[in-house]
C-alpha cells in the first residue's frame, strides 16, 4: 500500500514558515516558533493572528519580540458562511479554514512555504525539511492517524472507509494530516481556491474541515513526508518510538500539554510548561484541566494503553508494521 518514494534535484528555493492562530492558541504558537528558532535564525517566520484586538496584537508582538516574527492580522468574517450547523463541531473552530486566506501575506510568490500548526514542537533539526523543494503541483505532507485505520475490521475501520469514500480518497493515495505542509507559494493560491469551493459544495461530509478538503482536492498530487515531521502521540502508544527520532512533535486531538500532564508526553512536559509560563501573560489565556479532569484523562490514558497491550495487541503490531513501510515510501 502507498506510493513509491520520490526524489528531487535540490534547487535553490526560498522557504518561509507560516502559522495561523487565534487568541486561544497564541501562546502555544509562540512556543512552537521558539522551538524552531533554536535550530535556525535565518528562516522567516510568519504568524497570522485571527480576529484579535489591537491590544492583543501589540501584546503578541511584545511577548514574541525575541523570536523576530513577521506578525499579520486577519479577520475571519469572510469565513462566516462556513460556521453553520453543517460544520462538524469539534475542538477545532471553523477559523482553521483561514489557512486558505494566507497567500496575501506571502513575501515571495516564487518561493516555498512551510505551514505548521501551533500545537507542535520542533525537537530536531528541520534543515532537511526546509531545504527540500516543494513539488510543482500538490504539496508535501505526512499521513494522518486515520490512514492506519482504513483497512481494519470493526466499527472504526468501517467509519473511516465511509468517510474516505465520501470525499473521494482512496487507500492507495493515503490520507494526510494538515498540521505540517510544504508547498509552493503560487500553488497554494490554486489549492486554496479549490478547497474553499469544495467546502462550499460538501461542508456536511467534511468531518475534518480544511483537512478533508485538502485531501479531496490535493490527495493524488500529495508527496508523502516521513512521520518524523509530524509525529503524534499515538505513535508512542503503538511502540514505534525506537524506529526513529521525531523532529516535529504534533499534539493532535483535543488533549494538549498545556491543559495538564499525561504520561505520553512526560519526557517533554516540564520543559514545555516552563516555556509556556515564560510567554503566558497579558490577555492570552490557556485552558487547563481541573483536578477531576486531570484524573479522568490519566484514567483514560491508562485504559487506552491497557487495550493496546491486550485486546488490540494484533492491531497494534499491524500498525507498527504499516508505520515501518511509511518510512520507506517518504520523500524525506
């Protein structure tokens, strides 16, 4: 399953980095940008602030001044039409669609853009990802967890297959996560226009909003990135950590490290929260679990790990094997 590894002739192309964030994710986005700055002081890092006041804009610039960011402001009023009862309500707001509006802030339309979600952490040198040129059409992206479930028996597998079928995604092309993307700036203009048009026609079936539209529109032209560039906690649950060293950790899902402590990210929790406390000030606040919520999340984590090592042991082994195949079919 999957597609062959593709190689590129490296050509000199500029790459700038883009984040989008609202007030709720402003501090985590700064932490991600800070972790990137530890590895490079040359790349241009842009942050697009969504629906913030002038005071919040000033505060964000001030608390991130040492990171040398290019900060932009954007209203998501233009996306209001997508905030209907057909929009699948999750922990992700419809403002996430603002990624399709960021081309107005690109500095070099002939260059490349690395888009990164704010709930990420650069834990390894990103030089290889910054250097690899984006494809002429499509983009670079790593698999999403749904990719691993698509051919499994049971309710989850059936639901994933139905979802993939609805948006026109095949098992052969895979299904990528939209948290780390690399693309040509000019190509993003085309992709954004087509994704917004797809959403207008198919909002109800897009369970994961912008990610659904991206896979539907770009799926066959996507080039696979290694999971080292989009390493989620569930990979650790499956016991694959010994196979590679992650370079970008992505805190996918509704549970985030700034909310509280979980065992899956215990090795980085203290340093992450220290960085959060240094940046957390002004009008930016973070949701945190109370004592009961913390206990419930730890209980759920223990139960998940117990299932992974017992009733799901065969499934877990299959996912590890599938993960190993990913490492052999990735561009970088």
